[in-house]
C-alpha cells in the first residue's frame, strides 16, 4: 500500500543533516547514546550522538582498534553504561525514524525540550535503533521479527547491569517492536519500572490479549493516544485494524495502566508535529510534562 509510505514521507518532510561519522572519540558530556540492532545478527553497533544547537547531529560509533564497529551484546552495554550518568531512559523509535533526518530531529528535541526541562529527572537517553527500512512498512515488520530476540536481550541485560528496573519510552511502531518480544514470550520478567507507549502503532484487538504480558513486565504503563493522529489513521488503513494509539481500549483489566487522551493537547513545537499530530510526545509541552511527572512518580 504505497499511499502509506508516501503520506509518512510528506508528514516527515525535513531539512538536510550531517549524520554518520565513525570516530574513536567520546566524551563524558554526552547524554544521548545509541545501540543499533542489525537484523539476524547477534552483534550490535553502539556509540553516542554529538549534539549541537544547530540542525547538525553527528553519530559517533564506538570502535575497536581494527576499526570494527560491531560489538557483542555485553561489550556494547558496558561501553554505553560506563559513559551514561545514572538514570537513563531507553527509547525505541518508530517506522522510518532511523533515517538521518528523523534521528536529527529526535535527538535535538530530546536535548532542547526533554533533558533541559526543569522537572526532568532523566540523565540520559539511550536510543535503541532498529532497521525500520525507510519507506517499506512490510519490510519493517519483517525486520522486527528478525530482531526481537536481540531487543529482548538488550532490555533484559540492561536491567541486570543497572541493578534494577529500567524506564522505556516507545513511539509509534517502536511499540509494535516491543510488543513482539512479549507476544513471542521473549520478555516475561518485570524489568521495567515505568513504560511509556506513545502513539502506539499496535493492533487494538491484540491489546486485549497481551495487556497481561505488558502488566507482567512493568510496574506502571502510560499509554498516550489521540483520535486526531494522522499517521495512525493511515496505519489503520494499512493494517485493517484500529491502532492502540487512537483511543482508549474498552477493556482494561489491570491497574498497571494509565491512559491519557492527547487529542486536545496543544502542540507547541514543530510545524511537522502540528501537521501529523503523531509526535506530540516531544512537541507538546503539556504531554511532555505528563511523561516527566509519570517517570518521576512513586509506584506506591
């Protein structure tokens, strides 16, 4: 269904950027890191983002002496955790969002709107980058299935290495990626403290079945949805099923969940966000505050 890909591209019309640059340098000042999954491969790439107050983001790979950028899972996690500052938020991007131009926008938005917010308690963002295959939705879904085991390992081992439960925010199709690890039985232990599902591109009917799996892996789950979401409206046509990010489910059988309707929340930043009504998790000051309060709240 080519109309889906075309509309996504229009929604995300962006300006040029400088992106990938392999270096051995890294600094303790960095607050945004990445772990990059390669489909059907147990080895991953990892590094940090060099951030500027311009439209320029540079991706710095951690490299070995032989210039290889591939690491075992434990090596990659050790490299990232040795540099992060103590209270990270893991982030799984959505469809098409691994491209340089969208990565640029996301990293800058996290820096300017999230990490600099006065009520924010998160020290770092750890981006989990997966092959969302540019404009092929079908191939992206295939890559999710070919990568879900590695994602489960990243999340499970991260919780172990950080000596506790982790916080994670998934956006759009990134939530479908996360849910595949639960549907396939790869994630069953309570490894999340707070879990944020922002505009989840996930079948509403599947939520009825797998909400128990979500509740089993997280203390609290915040679901952000909006009936005005134009990207998910296209996804609904593509999948022939209403998306979880479009409305509150009629049957919620656990007190683990908090649902917030974002349809009337003002989008303060980005013309693109105002048009697609899909990236409000960063572009709306009101929604962002809701997320930050949720992440900083007690479970008691």
